[in-house]
C-alpha cells in the first residue's frame, strides 16, 4: 500500500511511480521463473575470489576506480580501460547515464514496450520522454525511432534484446539509429545480449555517440552481487565518472570487484552456461507451442508467450497457486502475455506440467 505524499517530500519525489521488481517470496520449492535470474549458481571461481577478498582488507575502502575489473572487461571487448565504466548493477549505470546525457530541452525517445525502469528514471531526473510505439508483432520500430530522432531529441534508449519481448535487433539496424542523431547518445541496454544476440560493443570505436550497457546479473548468474558496466568512447565514460564521483565515489565494494573480475575471466563457465540456457529455451519454446501458445522468437533468457484462449493474468494466478511464478505486466498492449524466465530443465518441465494441468482443468 502506498502512503499519501508527505509534506516533507520534494514535489518530484511525490510524483514518482517507482519501479516494481518481480517478487522474491520466501516460499520453499518455488519454481521461480519471474525475474530472469540465472538458474545455476555462479562459477566456483567467483565464490573462491569473493572468499579470498573477504579474508583480506575489508577494513579498507575498495579501489574507487575498480581498475582491475575495468581492465578485464576492456580486454574482453577489445577496448581500453578508459572506455569502461562500472556500477552497482546496470540499473545504477543506466540511472547515471540518463542524468549524464538526457537532461535536455528535447525529449528522450524509447519504445513504448520496453524495460519499465526507463520511465521511472525520466521521472526521477526530470527528463521529458516520448515513447515510440512498437509494431504489431511487438518489434521495435527502428524506422519510427530514427525518423523521430532526426527531428531532434535528447537521445534514444533501446534494450537489445528488448524487454520483455526477448526479440533482438541486428547490428546494422543499431547502426542506422546511431547515424539518425549523431549529436545525441544512443544507449543500447544489453542485459540479455549473451543469450544469442549481437553486441554493439564492436561499434564503440566507430561511433562516439554509442553507449552500451551490460550486466553480470543475468548471463554471469550474479544478480545478488550487483555489478553492471557501460562501454563507450572516453568522453562518455568520463561523464559517467563525473556523476559517480559527485554521488558515491566507491560504488563497487571489494567483494563485488573480486567476484566480478573472476566472473569476467571465467570464459569456460560463461560459454557453457549460456549454451545451456539457450538449449533449454529452445526446448521450452517448442513445448509451449505444443500447448497452443504463441511464443515470440527469443534471444534472451526468457520467453514471452500468450495463449489465445486464456487470460494471461488468470493463467499467472493459477500458476502461482501451483507454486510456479512467472511475470505478468498489467500494461496496455502486453497484458495478454506472460514473461517466463528460463530455469533449469526440471523447472521448465514443472512449468509445462502445471500449464498442462491448468489448460485441462
Ligand atoms: C535486468 C535488467 C537490468 C538490470 O540489471 P542489474 O544489472 O541487475 O541492475 C537492466 N536492463 C534490463 C533490460 C534488464 O532486464
């Protein structure tokens, strides 16, 4: 229940509609497919590195620049360390980016169906926004975005693959957007890119207006550690550092820096686990289609599906009664869809069995 606005609040805070994360209930044996977490534990090398870091030096402040971590991320993406910014989850990085680049007289552009936190940051930072409708098949309308951007804008934000649809865009299309508004930043949120889409990191050196944001929460199984990063040319990274150093100059703690570094360096764990999620996703997609669902082609660690005969909210509620959590958004255009995270094979089977029972019941 939200409280009435307090007389003590700044007006902008009173008007905020904060982001609502997927629920994290404490129920045993829950099949939790509602927040796109990784189904496996992180790499053992991550746990070892965090344990080691906990033994030494917690009484001292961490490296404010996260130098080793930034160097490792830069190496992996064939960039320089001054082209990498790290923060407490990509949500923090994104919030800094909105403040750094999009507080202008013209509106920020993003699709109407996308990560719902974007709208919250525009409210928080007092940014005017124009939401550009996605197409009939819920795909991002790049032509409409590029057309609108060319008329003047504060910048463009897209998630690739998009949330919550899971659909990815090829790099040529991203490039089209980068060229549509060269004096403004195009932010590409790649939270799910490792599950089969193409990263725009390869375009950073050629495009001074590109900022790519990634997270270790999804593909590295580190949602609990809170590490995300941005890739861009040095002047963009410098802007983010200016905000960080005017807000919290030690954003990543010692444990997060150590764990994230080990995660970035464990390429073997990473590629095997991404492959496993993709394989499970393809299997689940076929099973859901067999049950009569329409499933959007996904390049993420979730699928977006609807059943032509069943109300999505009712289906989500019925699943919940069977201890299976999926995500339903009460939002125009997508309120008949369910977002289902890719769990382990056993969790996906449990979901399919529960859906089957509900459809037959
Ligand atoms: C999960 C997610 C994020 C946030 O990730 P954190 O790094 O955990 O803060 C950002 N953008 C999108 C599209 C996401 O789905």
